[in-house]
C-alpha cells in the first residue's frame, strides 16, 4: 500500500519569507537529487496562501510506494540535517500524519 505523509508547520514570530524560501529551496534541491529516495512517488511543499485564518504557515506532502520508502525518506541524513539546522529552530507548532491508501 502507498503511504502519504503530510506535515504542517507554524513558524516562530519573526520568521522571514526569505528564510522560508531558503528552507523550501534546500528541501526541493534534496528531493530533485533523488539520492536514497527510491519509492518516492510525489512530493510538494510550500507556504500557506493566507486564504483561511488559523492555518499553519507551511506544509509538506509526500506520497511513497510503501512504508519502507517513507522510512527511507524520514531517516535520510540530508532530511535530518535540514530539519535540525533549518526547520526545528523555527517551529512554533507542528502537526503530521501518515496514512495508507
């Protein structure tokens, strides 16, 4: 069964649009290289459009061929580096879900 992973972030106050764009560029660059990401079916990320009040600030959605492919993504050293260095220090709130389909 395929697995979809969705995570949303709200950034700490004062996080600039340029900082968020840099995070997105680094994530996208890693995804585009595809190294160690066998089984990644689709991946999207971006800042909230601001259409509805109360939304998170940023979201990532990835679909994987199976659980093992998701786990390779989750545990990939580059993914962990980007989270530790760029994302974690700026998180005010985080929510995630993984579901099979």
